[in-house]
């Protein structure tokens, strides 16, 4: 398990129980909307408000503990900061799968950006499609 106290403090944030719980829940589920996080966290903190969760998430995004994953046509999801990667986003169920940036994809990104003298410092790519389990549901 990630040491969330250390992670928060390293990013000049107070390690409150709410923040630790938010990080723990996101870590377990991968990518979550604020509402998804709320549904989980009220099991631990029944009196917490959606606004409080939202405020904490925005702050942790500002401090780069969390990353916002904007998803076309849906509410954004949040994930823990990790190495740049590619997202496979299912347009049916909204599921988001991580795929690492491999050497081949990096070559493509640099070919696109270098020719524009564009200094690439972060890759956030969403590929949209239909996941395997949704394909099975559609077929049946
Ligand atoms: Zn799906
Ligand atoms: Zn991701």
C-alpha cells in the first residue's frame, strides 16, 4: 500500500483522514468520478458532503497528488499520479483501462510534437471504444 501520509506531506498537504480515505479508494478502483468516490467514502464517513470531497479532490489535483482524466461526454474521473499512460475508455460503461506508453507510442508522440517544436512534457491520451464485456453484452 502506498504511504498516503508521506505522499500528501511531500506535496505540502495535511494528511487528513478524509484525504487518506479518498486516495485509498481511488487506488483500489483505479479511475473514479467524484460521485463514485462519494458513494464509497460515505460508507466510512457517513456525514461527509459531496462538496467536501470535491474540494479535497480539486486541491489534490492542484498539488499533483491526483490527476484529472477528462472523458468526452462524461464526468471527469480521477486517478493517482503515476507514469504517463494511455487510457482505453469504454463508451458503453465508462470503464477506463490503463495502458503504458511504450517505446513505439512515444516515437509517434515525439514525431508529432518535435516537428512543431512543441516541448512535450506530459502525455494524456484517451482511446475510445467498447470494452470486451460490453461487446459480449451487445452481442447477446
Ligand atoms: Zn464497457
Ligand atoms: Zn489512468
